[in-house]
C-alpha cells in the first residue's frame, strides 16, 4: 500500500489519517518494520515528511488474538455482498476487544457469525473500517476482504464515504452552524478530547431539525467533514451544547433517566469498493431515542425532518 506525502506533516499523523487507525497502532507498524519512507524503513513516527515522498506500508500477517467472549446480543445486517457488510450497531456494544473490555464486542459477534473479513491492519481487526463509541448506535461498514478495506479507507480519506448523525442536544440549537476547530487529547482529562491549540483539523456541520415541546432540547443533524475521536461531542461542547445522556462531556446526573448518549449514526454513504456504484443506507432510530422523541417532540415534525428520502439534501447548501 503506497501513499504520497504532504509537506511538513508527521509520519504517524499522516498514516493515522490515511489508514484510519489510532497513532499507537501506526507506531506498532513502524516498530515491526512495516513502514518505509522513500524505500527506507521508518524509525519513528514523529519524523516530518516532505512533499512528494513515497510512503509504503507492508502489512504483516495477522497476530493471534485472545479467544472470543460469549456473545449475548445480535446485530442487524442492513446490507451484505461478497465485499462489504453494513451493520446497525446497537448502543452498549463495544467495537474492538481490549484488555479493559470484559464483555463481548462487535468483533466477537463477527467471529461467531463466521463471516470472512479483512485483516488489513496486521492484527485481527476483522474488517472494521471505521468505529462507533460504545454508547453510540447506528451504521457501520465492515470490509470482507483486504481490497475492499483499502478502497474504503481511501474513501474515508477523500470524504467520498461518510455518515450523517442524529443527536438530542441541550440547550436548544439556535441556528444551523458549521464548527471548524482543532481537536486533540484533553490535557486535563485523558479520557476526553477537546478543542486544543495544535490539535488536528476538524469540521462539523450541525443542522437544527426540531425543538422539543418544552423548548429545552433540540433534535440536531450532524455531518462530519473529518473523522476525529468524539468529534460531534467535542464540537457541540465548544458551542455550549451537550448531548442528552452524555456523562463524559455533559450530565453525570442523567444516568438514571437517560442511560446512554443519545447519538445515532443515521445515514451512511459510500462508493461500492468494487463497482464504484454510489450507495446510501439508513438505520431507523433505536427504541430509546424513538421513545424519547415521541414523548417530548411533535411527531409529525420529527418524521418530516428525518425522512430518509430528503434528509441528506438538508446539508447540501453549505
């Protein structure tokens, strides 16, 4: 897999963006001797690149991983063919196994289903191209072979693939807004991200869709132009808004009444990795968010605002 470098960017940041993997995974690839700059093995991720340099990644064979956990949940398959699998992830499901994760993950579910998937990152990532936080529900695409994974990773980089989200926020959003602020690790709390000087460029468009009947919250659509960790939550926080149920960035006292972040990956668009055909998928609101909207919002207004046939068109006039 080869890329052409941009002037002045760090190698680890460049590959993290190109491959859609965290920088600690990029560092592991560098340590394994899998990354080359102009034909020479890279020694560290912090090296500054020059425009036009050739970056080559030779992915190692997958390493054995720990045995799968017992799976006690199911995941709805939205679409499947020999190259991709589109899933509607339930809230409460972690995507990847990790030492701190004790319950079954989406990767465990994929293993249990016996679906042949890509292992492009050199470890058993099981075709995961992009992720969702544990508490976030909605659409994900999974690559079933390395060729599909490479094509989808390139689409993430050039933004020909992406997602639209729905969120319930408070206080209400006054107007549509584009937030363009850099995101990095919060220096005061390593569990959080934040708008920080020297962070990675990030841009989000928020669209006001409907206000609650009591005027205390808004249903908001969000389109990402970049894919930073916690991007929607951080950008909302930067303009004085919180997602209902967000104990990390907002309301620790809401756990009894709103058990998770009311954020849903509603619509996914991409080009089929083999045919190049434009594809678009949508996932209905999960029961918890649906129930909240039916109790606190005007039903007809919500239905009109999230009509999948016209939803994406609301973001066209940017």
